[in-house]
C-alpha cells in the first residue's frame, strides 16, 4: 500500500506523537487485532447467551461500556484508515465507500442506543389499549416529597441479576471454589443508590431483586427424588392465613399421600415428635404412643387401643411413669367433630375408620400423699397429631395416635429455634418408616415403593422461618433463571426513606414491586406505599414499569391463528385492530377515525406518535384465553432513531464491496497471452504473486 | 472423513442391492399417486409411504428374510394396511443396538438388524388391555420407568438413567417403541388422510393448533365405517348418523365438541348437521371404499388365479373411487357454511377461504411432479454423478502430478464433461424441489447442505472452466445487447472478426424481443402471479394516507429492484448461455485450442477441490437424511411461521447460504493446500546450491531430489527434541510475518500451494461479498419481522463472526501478516466459524446451558432456534472440526520444520544471508482497493 509515513524524526515531539497516533489508529495491524478481538468477544458472548439467556448476554457484553468502547475503537480505526489515504485514487472508490458505510452503520447503531423504544403492547380481544411497556426497564416514582411540587422519577435499570448475586469477581470465585479455595467469605452487599437527598429527607434504593416472590412464613420447600426413575418432585408448604388458623398446612404428593407441616414452641413436643413412634406394625384399632419427658431423656409407651380397651373394661388405668396413668375414654373410628365441639365429648358416627380418634384421660397423681388425682382430657386424631387439646397437658407429655387406616403422610414439624423435624408414615407397612431432624443438604429416606427398593429421598431445599410474630409474609429473591417465563414482572426494589425532624431521625424501608399499567395488571394490583416522615407528613413511593404512550387507542377486533392443514404448527398470526381514537387525551371514542388495520407476521404497522416518532407495531405473540380473560395479542412496539442511518450504512457497505469487485472486473477474466507463456514455465508462483491475474 | 468413507460404503452397498431378484411385479402407480394430507401439505402417497417406511425400517425399502422378496415403500405400506396381523410377526422394525436386542430377545440374538412387533410385545394382551404390554417383566418395568421419568416433558429418554450405557439403552428403547407405534398407526391407516372432511371447526379454522384436528379423513376411518360411532371423525359421523338426534348424541359422546369451550365448539353442530342432507349422495361413495380395497388385496394375493393384471385394474378402480369421493366431499364442503337461523347459542362462523383452499382436494395430475422427484431421486443420483466426476478429476490430478501428463489431461477433460452433467442434473433436481415445495430450497438443515454443495460445484466450475466458456459467453452476452442502447458496446477491430459480428443488429433485435418477453414474464411471475413466488407488488405500499411507512417502502424498493434486476438480466443470461453453446467453438478456435486448454488445465485445482467438497455435502445429506432425519430432514414439510416468506427466503437466506458455499469451496482449497504442505515436496529455492545443502545434510538430503529413506531420515532429524524446539520457535517467530521468510528460505513449499492460496483468496472475496450482503439483508428482514435491525441474536452474531474472521485474514494478508501459508490455513480455519453459525447455533449453543449446570438439557437460545434437537450428530461434527484444525496444525509443523531445518543447514554451510537470491519476490504491495 502506498501510504506515506507521516511522522519523521525532525518533527517537534507533540506533532510527532500526534502523527504517530494517527498512523497507529489507521494501521492495518490494529484493524486485524480489533476485528479478531471483536470476533472472539462475540463468540464468547454467544456462549454466555446460551448459558444465561439474552438478558444475561446483554448485561455481560452487549450493553456494557467496554463493548461500546471496543466498537468506538473500531470506528476510529476505520475512519483513520480511510482518512490517512486521502486524497483517494480512483481505484480506491470501493474501499472508501465501504469504510464510509461501516462508519455510518456504526454511527446509526450509536444513535439506536440513544432514545430508542423497544416495548410491548398487550390488547385483549374486544378491548383497547394505548400504552406500551418495557418490562426490563422501570422507574421509582416519589410523590408529595416535602419541598417539591412535582413528583420525582428515578430510572431503575438494574439488569437481570439480583443485587445480592452481583458480587464482584463471581467468575474467579467459581474458579477458586473449584480449586478448593474460597477467599470471599465476608458478607457482601451491593452499594445503595441514592435517589434524593436534602437536609430533611433522604431516599435510597438499598436492594434490588430482578426476580422475586412473596411467601407466607414459615415456608418450606422440599425436593423428593427417586433415584431409580431419576424423578424429582418439589413440594412447597406455606403457612398462609388459612394454615395459621388451622395450625397446619398440607400439600398433596402425587397420589402417594400428603405432606403436612406443623409448628410447636414446646421443646418436649418437638422431641416427642421423632420419638413417639409405634414400635411395631400398627394394626386393628391403632396404637396410642405416649411420650413422657424426664430431664434430658424421654420414655415412650406403646398402648394398642385394644389393650387400652381391655384395661378400661377392667376398670383400671394403665400406669405409665410414676404418678402418671392413662385411661381410654372412647375410641371413635369416625369422630364426630360437631358433637366434640358442642359437647366436648368424643362420639363416633359409625364403624368405618374414616376419622379415627381416641379420647383419653391422663391421670396425674398429686405429688403429695393423699392429694386428689388431676385428670386431663386428651383427644387425639390420627390425622391431626398436633391439634391442641382443650385442657392443658403437662408440658413434658406428648400423646400420639396411630391408626392403620391413616393414609401415607410425611409430617414436618417446626420446633423452637427454627429447627425442623420430619416423620414419614407408610400405610402399607403400617408404621413410621423414618423420622428425625430435617436439615439442609441432608437428604433423608422416606417412602419406598415396590419392596423397599425405590425409595423417595426427601431433601430440604428452602426454609423461610417467620421472623417476627407480626409479619406473616416475606419478600424473597429468586435465583436467576435463563428463560424466565414472567420476565420482568416480579422485579422489586427496596426503598429506604430517612427523614429528620426536630433532631429525630426516622428510617423506613419498604419493598416495592414493579407496577404495570392495565391491561397488564389491574389497577387494584398496583402498589403505592405511603411513608410517614418524621415531621408527620407522608410521601408516596411506587415502582413502575417504563411506559410509552403510543398516541392513540387501539382495539383488537379479531385475532387469527393460521395453521397449515393437518400440521401442529402455527403458520401465521394476524391481528385485526381498529384505531379507535387518534387522540387519547380527549378520552372520547372517535369512531370516525376508526379504521381497521392488519398487523401480521413480517408486516408491521407504522404509526407516528404525538412526538412525531414513527412507532412500528409488530405481531409478536398472543395470550390464549383463560382466567376469565379473552384472547390477547401482544405487539412489539419499536422506534429506532438510527434506523435510516443504519440502512444508509448498509447500502454503502454493499455498494462499496460491489464496486471493489466491479472495478477489478478483470478478476474474472482468463489470463492474457503473455501470462500464459509465463505460466507454462512458472505457473503457480507467478499466479501467487499477482493474485489479480490468473 | 470417516463418515464420508462410511457414506461411500453405503452407496456401494445400495448399488449392490439394486440388482433385483425375480419377483412378481404389481403395478402400484395408481396407489402411489393417491393424494395424502400430511405434515401441513398435500403430497402423493408415495412420499408418505417413503417417510413412514423409512421411520420404521430405517430404509425406504425392505427385504423379507424368508422369501427374499424385496418391497419398496408404497408396496410395503399397502401390505401393512391390508394385512396388518400378518406383518406383526415379520421382522420389520430396525433395531440394531446390541444391548437392546439382548434385553428384548436374549443374548443369542444380540446381533441382527430387524425385530418384529410380536418378538417383544405381547400383542394379544396389549390389544385386550388397550396399552402396550411387553413379554418380559423387566422390559415392561423399564418402559414404565422411562415413561414416568419423561412425563413432565423436561427430559428425553436418553437422559434417563444413571450411567451413560443406561441412558443410551433407554434412548434406543424409547426410539424402538416410537417406531413400533409408527408401524401400528400406519398399519391401521390412522394417519393416512386421503379425502377432505366436513368438520366445520377445521373449515372455519377457529381452533387451536394444539388440538391437532385434521381437515381430512383417514383411510383407516373409511375402512372401519361399521365402527363409525367409535371412530373420532365427525365427518363420518355426520354422514352415517340416521338423524340429527343421533348425530348430536354421538358427537357429544365423542366429547369432541364439549371439550373445548373457549371456541364454543358445540355451536358448530347446526353447521355439521347440514351434512345429513348430503347423505344419500355421499354415503354410497363412502361405503364403496372398503370393498374396493379388499378387492385389490384378493388380486394381490392371487386368489382364484388372479394376477398382476387384475390387481392393476382393481387398484385403479379403488383409486378412482377414492378420487371420486374426494371430489364429492370437496364440493360438499362448500355447503358447510353458517345457517341463517340456528339455536340461541349458535354463533355462526363463515368458512375460511384460506383454509378451504389449503386443504382442497388436488386436481388430477397434481402429484406428478413429486412422483417424478421421488422416482428419480435427483439428489441421490447426483451423489453418483458427482462421485464419478470427483473420481475422474482426482485421478486426473494425481496422474498429472506423477508425470502421466497425457493420461491425466484426457481424464480431466472427461471429468469436466461429467461435472457439467452433474451440475445440470442437480439443477433439475432443485427445480423440481422448488416446484413441489413452492419455496426456495433453503428452509432446513438438509436443504441448506445440498444447496451449499450445489453452490460449491457451481463456483468451482465457474472458476475452473472460465477460460473455456468465457470467450463464447462473453461474446454471446455482447450479442444479446439491445442494439443502439447503452448495452451496445462499440466493437474493436478485433471484435469485428468475431463470429456473427456482421449480424449483430438483427441478432440484437431478435434477442431484444425475446428478452422483453422474458422480462415481462418474470415481472408478472414475481409480482402478479397467483403462486407463492409472488414476492413483491408493482405498486408501493402507500395505501395509508396518514401513515407513510418508510420501512415498508424500502422493503418494497429492495424487492422491486430484485425483481427488475432479475427480470432484466436473467433472460439475457439465459440467452447468452444458450448462445454461448454455439459460439464457444468458433470463439475458442480464435484464441487457440492449446492455449485455452492450458489455461483451463492450470485451473484444475478449483474443480479438483470443489467437486469432492460438493460430493461430500451431497453424500452427507443423503445418508444422514436417510439414517437420522431428525438432523437432516429430507422431507418437504411445514416450516416456522416467520420463515413463510419467499421474499425474504429468496433475498436473505439464499444469499447467506450461498456465502457458505463460497466458504466451503475455499475450505476445500485450503485443505488441499494443507495436504500439499504435509505430504508435498519442498524444492530448493533457485540460486541455492543444492550440493552445498547435500554436503551438510548428508548425501541425497537436499530437498527436491531425495529418496524416501533419506526423507525419513531428514524427518527423523526434524523430530529431535532440540530441532523441534527450534522449529517451534522459528515457526512462532514466523507467525505474522507473511511470506517474508520465503525470500531468505533455502527451500520453497510445494509450488501448488501458492496457486491454491490465490484461488482461496478469490473465493474468500466472494464469500465476504455474499456474507456481508446476506448479513445486512438479514438485518433488514429482522427489522421487518421482529422490529429491530440488529439485536445480537446468536445467529446474527455468528454470521457477523464469520464475516469478521474472513475480514481479519483478508486485512492480515493485506498488512503482510498473512502469507501463503496463512491464507491457506485461514481458508480452513475461517470455515469453522461458518460451521458454527450454520450448524452450531442450532445444535451446539442450546446445549451449553445444560452442560454448564450439569443437567444436559437442551434449552432454546435466541430467535433462530427453530429446531434445537436432542440428536444432532454433534460428536461427529466436533470430531471432524477438530481433525480439520489438527490437519492445519500438523501441516504447519511440517512447513515450519522444513523451513528451519534447511535454513539452519544453509547457515552452517556459510552461505550467508543475502547471498541467496530469493526465488519468490517479496509480496508487492497490493492496491488499497482490496482492503
């Protein structure tokens, strides 16, 4: 290439440096390095995308500052490479046009970064909508801020990962963990984002969940695994309001039985739970197991109902420990709840063992000689081991009733100090097959199927205790999920408002979920929190999704899903929409403006919004009807200020490359006579030296 | 390579099979032509049978091991349908996996190819209980386990099990059951849809695609008319029910209408009830089908001395009855429109024209193109012709390289002829396929593989034959210019002497007329015709007065320019091509035969490379398509919604896939160069005293004229640890210095490598042009269909990476970093990026997430994951790519070794630097336009 060396030793240093830089920026070698580097970065980015999804790839690569700098460097290189060759010769036309095109293309991309719209719009059949939302982007809205008449908006674009998961050097952490060294034990918190501060009020965002959920507490998640079938079933137990009232919560388990969770604050009872087990197969009318705690230990008594009945018939209570005896009052195969509550006495409705229960009398001898024996009535249902009895039981005594009709079940008990224990009852075997403490990373065996071979392993995978007796629910982060079906709809931020008045400082923290306008979310579901400040005034905070008013009201008249005859795949989606109202501000339907438009695959609708930006509406997806809602059509709403620039750039690139080909039209022609003569002697070498002529 | 060899073996095996034994021949031509609705389109039964039989038996034909009788797919399917019970006991299901055979049949039958249904399924008990039951208890348990584990749909059977063997066994077992079910379904003709139905739900198409409702009636349903109340076909119910009450009862019982409340299905009953009035006409036709088919079976079995002739007659009666029924039903469908009055809850829906048309009964003769395509199997035959051409060209090349010049050249000439035939034949195949599918042949992996192979051969032939065809073609092109227009170039004195130069104006006028006709025809076809190839309209999309849609206009402009450009140039190209056939001989005579031939032969490497590469692709497509259609599916089936656009398919996909073709050609050239580097002869540079080298390297060691033993000796010296270290450091230092080291080198690499590098360089430029244009057009399409020009989707990104790596090499070559070896290596290495964007994005990327988190599940990545499959042949592709890169490494090692060995030797000889004259001049700066 005939390119003059610009810098010379005799130039003054600054000029020489500048020229050297210029030449370096224009150098081909830099181009090769940049092109190769970009290719490598992009290749890695696709692997990242494969692992963490589109959002992850954007977060790690495409939407980062360093990636933009890399592209900017490339643009600089392209520019300098073209500029340094000025004045251009005729044969350089293609080269110049191509490089100009690339610059324009990159410039267009830069414009796209500024002020483009990429949102979604949902319209239900027969209903209207006038707003598009971008679920990946939102803002914190603060109203009634003291000393400010207008509301405050703070953008929240914190990406696809929870703040807690954004520990620095996560990759290296992984590597070092793999090597057996983890040097990051300290708790790490993401720095808070300051939203607003004046001398009285300070608003910060202190935490961010990209995915979250709200759970009633205590909440337990168990995973059941069946190794032979390689089968995995999660079971969730959540103490919602209903469960708090009943005292337990329950979940069905694939027809094999059920999983229940109970709570107790009594350490004796917690202990008895795993110790008061039947010592043999439960048969007949069942067995009552009584556990009596003494100091550190406890003693268990197994009393088959038949034996208790015999003793009752004989008229003597069965002695347990010293000074404690028990007597059967009633055995009811089918307990009558109504009469139990009204008459405080157990009756049976029939002989079918549907709700087996026993009524017992605990007889506690007075410690002093001659003192009257204290009697405690105990009613126990096989199904509900922890239903509190009416009378006060001695704290160290636990009574359990097992009946052969009891269906398979696993009971989980939350004891004091957030300890968990479990007990698995298998009906077929008529006994508790395993029991013990339940802890993380310690799978336990439970039911078995088919001769004790295929055992279901149960593992505690999540446990969220109730923090304080007043709060019944908790906002929990969810781990990153590559293909989150509810992408962006469970984002939450935690806002802290610190206010000072009269020397007193008050701090309030609240979790806000991301609100979306109707029809995405009903107005009732919007969360707006009022926060009392130290001076007695209140302010309102809410977290809202980024919205784009499209400038008109659209109604979905009809949605068509075309199918190839006999094929299970949709061949086309088409929405028939009517623009009901060109100006949503006046709020009236303007049927005169109503014209039907068609939005279908590969054929979007273009329509300018009030700011004059031409928005484009693409058929993207649909929501099948359900939950009382009709079918909904989802459009992608897009505005790209750089679109035309990119088109121009693309055109220039193509034209440029074509010119390069065209101007060397001899490239395709056969060799001249002279060349052939040369070829016959040294065909190949010459060909290599002048690749343009072969 | 292994796969390639394997494929060749299979081809040879097939050829051996083709020698048919004596057997009675029955005429199945009418049977083959029965139109069948399957997989979203109407195709001849021939195609359907081929697909089903291939699924079950693994091949399109099957031989009875007892009678040695050979069956082709249509005949086999006929047998299955008419005598299912008999075929349950015949070994027809392919099952070659030994552990599975051992599990099912016992250790003594570990080896074998086929298995019969009754070998492993307890058929009698299965039929009684209505579910598949196996003979062996352990088998039964295994299948139940697989079924349970895969029920959630998260796992595939090949992911169930503790060990790799277990998982493989489970995968194979599930596959076997799938094939058995495919046989049973086919044998009951349940999925053989032969005549249109009257179901109003399909005719108004207000249904969910998930309901899998078929708009046609299956042959199986027609065969079981007496059980119509049990069959789940509403058309038959409507035509067989005695009155509306019965129809309502049956239909309600079928739970077909009540299941799906969201579309108020019951509301269609009044519409369906209209069919009752058509009963008198349609019912006899309906009932005539079964006896007609049974009659053909009698004739086929030769009952009472009947034979092939009777069979042909009865089969033609059967098919014409079917045809008649189809047409009657088609007419009857028009009457299924909404009633004027109906019950209160009846919401009448109009018939959907699109749906009616798409599922209309085809006209007679509509199946002929596909029958022809099936019979000829153009892409299978192409394998053979390409194979023959490749063999000739390769032998010619080898012969010419080992001094059998005359023989080599004659064989090369012959090879050129066969190549032309091969290309012409493949072209014809593509034309047939395009007509059948109604879209360009680039919608799935299989199609792109054959298309790329085709493009490779075209490009190779173009470059390789240019000296031969150019004079005639160029002159013909000029003759077809419109007289007195800008096309009409002035003649030079030399031109005046050319053939027909005096008749230029009359020829020009005639051709102008023809071109005008062609122009109009193409414009009409692409903008006005009623085919799927109407890609653009003549008028701009400016119908909306208040919303000017610039993007739509731009799209239209691109489309219109494509239309106009192709309409303008295609007729001229065709005329020039035809004309060149007549002009080529006289024109070449003027240039001189010897010279033309010399030039052509000097370009042999283009063809020697491209035809084997094309053959590789075609054989790969044929074999993988045959054995694992889930990877390369040769069927013409339905495609994703976003692909249903011939405009963009033609404009974008064709371009980008053709760029893969250019890349593949370059890849072939590069690989050939690598072989030269590895096995070729390194000759001393001119000016180097070979005796001097000899003196210091031992006798006969001078490169170029050494014997095998001394060469081995030299190689042995090269393998000494010290020398290897030296070689590597020299090689590494040499990286990025282009060909500078050749100037001072004492030996030169085989001379053909620089030719190959020059050729590859040209091919790379074509690839870059097509890739750049294709990628940008892809952006335009994405802008139209997804609403953004570029959004870093993996497919987009890999197309860009492919472009970038080629650009990096081109710029590197320009910068002097990349020399001859670098260009050749780049030709091979850059193609790996194309493989990744072509294959990897669909088959590798979806697996990364599973590998990372250890589950091995496939996930979808990006918007282009139309078919992220479980089965992918990934290990084969990965191995091939690895071996390919290894070849580059090994070739580089030899290259570096040769250079450093002799260099050091010469230095020892004291033949100091600068005293040798470089044979290869240092690369001259190439003009900037190449940038």
